């Protein structure tokens, strides 16, 4: 293999493996840590800090060791990292109740893939440095664009080829084989740098290296800008991913799309820096920011694709601004590793701000707006800079004024939106599982006076406060809805044992009778506190109430069979789908805890996904009967919401009887036919509305 091709292959494969391992590990961890958007954000924080460690290692190695020592040290460490293969995490790391946290995820990943990931991270700066020594007449920054192309290729391949066709264990094994091949390629690069001093004489004169490298070294003056620009791009990536995941589903498809956009901007800006135009991308981002304000205002009526397109466009334009300016500030190759170290430091700083600082500073998710506004300030600050000979002072002043007006106007909108949301809040809090708040509605109207619990952007239950309405089951849980229907009618003659996954405000406890037992599983302690202190459903219930803190899937894996007559599954986080609760593996756990002829009741109301197809496919795979219920309350019942449920049971006769008695039910036929979801495969695209 020719030496330049060898370097290119090592850089491409290293980046490919680096970004392929991220969704692989995320899929392993999602079912263990509650399946929320915070799981992926915590994973990204680890990846960014490990990337920083890899760049720091590359910078230290090239700064303090001779070329021969660099090669041998790196090869020895690479060989040592192979003992961590294969990369599947140990199941002993599954958290106990109360142990799920970003720090536990970081520790788990450190011990599972830390050394291989750090060494892969060092590939881009280290091999580019070696390439610059072997080929001093060529720009090493083209390899950085190639590195990002490898990263994008991994992200494109994973959701469409790797995830649908391979189990998690086979993904782990294939990645481990790729790591061995990468080590061999690095060995070839190391031998090239040791045996060959240079493949070209150093260029001199006006036509030498200046044509392919930047001019005077301005590293010290530019370092703060490197940090700020890379941190802003990182923040935009993380907050956009979190925003999409919280309101749709926490799945690789929605992780990799923003990450791919982020990396594409690096490719464009570093492969051909002259392609960047602040007039185009800066003004474009400000228009995108206005579109985000529009999408925020109409958040409850816009479809998924519209919101996804607007937020993705804003991410692309914002990252183009950050990375375009970053590329224009790149130093001479002699400062290459320091430059990349600053970029990775900024990326890790962005991860720390989003994953650790924001949950401590804010009760709600305000970091998305703040990230956009920081980028808007960068755009406005860069507006009006003279870029063409024909630019006039008046034109530049107008451009700068319009940019700042757009940025300030959007800031005002976001502040107004926060005030609108929070003005009715009685209490709010935020933790690893999300942001919740308790609100009071229509205090001056006795008929509509209510208190409700909001999880991020979605109402997760409310209670009417008028004296004659206390205890009434409003929202999704009316007597004609799937949950109320089956809990109220199933085995009406004797004591019932009811399991509930997802507490909300405890509305279903209204249906409790003396001698009944309601055992409720809730992962978020803040939700438990709110249901017990701000709402009365639990304490007013006539049934015995047992509240279990922890992820229901993990808890029920360990518990002995509970013999539930009914097990209700209603554990949405904001509007995001609990994917790990709808897989075949999860269904088998739920079935083990049912009494003979017991019923599973899945609450499937979603703005974006047709989840009845998922439950139907799983039920048919396991040979269970199913019944779909779409409850449309009468117009005069404003306090009840339209809801969709799916009942699943071994007792087909029971479901037939319920279906015959209630015209809102149907045995299926309208759902899409899809492949059953498993822990290894869950296709979001197949059920998008």
C-alpha cells in the first residue's frame, strides 16, 4: 500500500471506529438507565472528555518524544488496549434504584472502552503530525476532513445497516475486529515515520509551504477563540439532539442525524476553507433562529418532520459559523496538535455545560435557547466586517444592526416563552430523568380550576380542584379509555392486584377499591414526591398503594412473579417513547408478572409515532391476543383527552368480550405491519406518522 494511502486509511478507519462505537454503547446502556434523553447526553459527555484525553496524549507525545519513541510508545499502548476487547459492558453495571447518573455512565464507559477510545481519539492529530513530517509539502488538514468523513460514514451506516442487521453482541465483535485492523494500519504508519525521514524536500520560497498552510503562527492570540467556537458548536449539537430525543424517542436515528450534520460542517470548512462565507451562513443562521422561534411557538401543532427540518437546519448553519471561523484561525502545522487540543477542550467544555452545569443551574430545559443565542451573538459580532472591495461603511452598519436586532428579538421571544410557561408554576425541579413542574390552571373558574404535572413540554396528568370533582379521573384515564376500562372492569367481583409502570400524578389509583393492591413503579423520585404532595389521588384511593422507585424493567427482572391481574405500561418521558419498554425482551418480562389470563394495558398516545404497530407485532410474535382502543370522549367532557391504548393478553375470550361491549375498540388491521422491536433492533422510521 502506498505510504499516503496508508496514512489516509488509518485516519479514515480510526474515525469510523471512533464514531461507530458511540451508538453501539448507547444501545447497550439505554435499557439499563431508564431510556431517557439524558442517557445519550451523558454518553456524549464521556466521549467528548475521552476525545480531549486522546488529543492531550497526542500533543504531549509529539511535544516531548522523538519520532521513533512516538511510534514505539503508541504501538505498545495500542497493543495493550486490545485486552479490553470485545467491548460489551458487564451486566453487573446495571444500576440499582437511585444509582442512575451521568457519573455512573461515565465510569462504566471508562472501564469498558476507555483506553481503546482514547487511543482512537489520538489518531487524527498524531497521524496528521506524522504525515506533515513525512510529506512537508502537503497540507495535513485534508486528513482532518477525511477523518470527519470517516465519522460521518459510521453514523450513516449504523441506523440503516448495522443496527437492523446485527445484534448488539455481533456489533461488539465486528467493532473489535476493526480495532485489530486499525492497530495494524497504525503499525504501518509508525514504520513509515521511523524508516523514512521525508518523502519530499521542504518547500522554500514564495511557492513553498505557504500555499498549503496558514501564514504567521498566531496560536496564543487565537486559543481563546478556538475554545469558544468549538464549545459553541458542541453545545449546539448536544442541545439539538436532546431537544429531538426528549420529544420523539431516544434512538440511534435521532442521535446520529445531528452528529452527522455537526461533522459535515467540519468536512466542508476544513477541506476547503474558502467555501465559508459569513454573509451566507451567518445571516442564514439568524433566519434559522427566527424559524426555531416559530417552531417553538407552534410546538404543539407542528409535525415531526417540520420540527426536525427546522432544528437540523439551525444546527447546520450554526455549526458552519462556528467551524468556518475555526478553520480560518488554524495555525501552521507545527502547532497542529495544540490546535486540536483546544478544539477538543472546547468540545468537552460544551459537554460539561450541557450535561452537568445546566441541570444544576436550571429547573427547565433552557440550554437549547441559550446555545442558539450564543451562536447568534457570534453571527452578529461577525456581521458587517468588510469582506469585499465594494463594501461600504453604511452597508456594513446596516448588516450589523439587522443581525443584532434579530438576535435581541429572538432572545426576547425565548424570555417571553419561559415566562409564559413558568408564570403558573407552583414548583419545579430537574434531575437526571428530566424536568418536572406543577402548575395551577384557571384559579378563578371553579369548573375548570385544576392542577397539572408537566414533564418537559408534555402534561402528564392533572386533577380537578372543584369540591364536586375531587377524585374524578381526568386526562387519558377516563372510564372509556384503555387504562380505566380494563382496571375498572377486569374481575370486578374480587380483590384485584394492579401493576402500573409510570406514576404520573397517580390518576389510576382513583379506580382502587378496598382489598385492591396497586403497585406502582416510577423511576423519577421527583415525580413520586410531586404525586404525593401536590395531588391527592394516591392518598384518597381506597386501595393499598405500593410505590417502588426504580426502572420498572430492571426491578421486575429481579422481583419474583407479582401475579398482576392488570399491568399498565405508561412511562413516557415528555413525549418521548420508552423504546426499551416495548421490545420483545421487555414484553416477556411483563408477561412473567401477569396472573393467569392477566392483561397488559399499553398507553400509546403519541404525536409522532404509531406505536400500536409495535405492540401488535410483539404480541403476535409471542402468540398473545391484542385489542386496540381509541377513546374519543364526548365534546362536553373537556377534562378528558383522546387516547390510544392496546390491551394484550393470553385470554383472547376476555378481549373479545371487551371488544364486543365497547364500540371504540378494534382487533387491529389498520396498523402497519412491522418487524417486532427488540433490544437489538427498533426501527423508528417504520412507525413515524
